[in-house]
């Protein structure tokens, strides 16, 4: 049996953790995700890669899934992608290279993150962030706090452009 530290996993460990613990994660309302801050990125400076495993009901279904969300704070413009495959390696081959370099952890979520703005999903996974809907929320403090929380995983990078594997 593999010993995981769900507070800090590389992408391979995170996919395996999601596979082995799929039922438990679903029951607890948890996700396995990597979160990053990439200033000026065209996909949004705040990015999230959520990794899941679903038991296939037929041979035509994929088991490993990854969902990408990117966006800038206080903007309705977001980027979403999904990647799937029968194996972890198939999904990883589709994902941008930056996903492989992230550290992943488990986050509690009360709702699905799909379709949310960057500040919405950041507040969902980091409930200690101030409510961005409040009129007196200082946006610069919100951003610096979010960057600080992401940096705790070592996932705050500077890069020019995302690359994808062919």
C-alpha cells in the first residue's frame, strides 16, 4: 500500500490518490487539485487543475479525468478545458506541461467548481479568503491572500505561455 500525504502530492501521486479514494472523496465532498498563480497568462492568472477518477460503467467511458479552470480575479472571462483517458498517462499527455509541475492537495468543496469565476472557486477551496461579494472587500488584499495561500504549495510561478504536449 502506498503512503500518501494528501496535503502535498505530485500529479502522479494525486491521480493515484484520486483513483484509490474516489468513493471517500465523493462522500466527504473533497477534490484533489493543483492551484497556481501565473501573472499575465492568457488563460487567466489563477489556474486550477482538478483530478478525478470515475469507475467506468462501460468500455466506452474514460476513468481518469482532469478539469482545468483559469481566470483573472473579478472578471467574468474564464477558460475551461477537460482531459480524459483510460490511464493516468493518457490524460497527462493531453494536459498542459504546467499541470505536471504543480503540487496537488485535497480541498473541501460544498459545490462543483465548474463555471465559477476565479474568485468564486478560490473562496470555495480557501474559505479563509474574504467574501469577494462584500462591498468593502479590498481586492488587492484578496489577491495577495490568494497568492499567499497558493504559494504554500509552491505553486506560484512566472512563465510566458502554457505549452501542451503533442
